[in-house]
C-alpha cells in the first residue's frame, strides 16, 4: 500500500513538473504573413477552419459542413486559395451598402460579419482591422468578398 502511494505521488509530481527533462521554450508562433504555403494550409485546417466553423454554426447550423471551399471556392480545388473569392457572395459598394442592409436578411448577415467574423479573422491572421481613418489598408470585408460594380 505504501509503494502504491509513493508510486502515485511520483506520477503526480512528474505530471506537475511537465514530465520531461526538455526545458526548451516552445517556438514563437509564426505570423500568418510569414508562413509558407504549407504552413498556411496547416494553420487554416487546424486553427482557422475549426474556429470559423464554430462561429458560423452558432449563427446558422447549415455551416456544420463548412469546408475550405466555403470561403475559398474553386481556389481550394486548384490550390491557389486566392482571396477574395468570386464564389463568396459579392457585397455592394460602400455607397450602396445602406440600401443593401434595409433587407432584414442582409442586415442580419452584415451584423454577424461585423461583430463576429471580421474581428475573429483579423485576430486569427494577426492583422489589424480596417479603419477608414487610422488603417485604410487593414483587414476588411473585401479581403473575402468581391465588391459588386456600382449600379448605373
């Protein structure tokens, strides 16, 4: 019985200490912009896709089957992963946006994108968000969506 307690204590001690003699610090995370294509694919599959799927499913359960094609369209099939993707619904111009969000469905989606998707993706990619005054080149809707031509 004493040996069992000593053995259990040693196991708990080893677990509390990390269990290994390797005290090297974990490598610093690589910024998305500095990743190779293969690192980006791995990051997208292991981090971005699961987290964004969870976010989208919370908004609409139909996104349970979200895949790379959901956002990257044909670019996921041909390996280019180019964004913005023409398969993602285009958005109206900034001038036409107020009219666009008068539709309740569009307004619901716009709110979800602005509140949840946009900041989460900017955070995952480690890039600053767009701000027309302070960061006009930041991450914005047009990183994923094409912008439709103005109506005549």
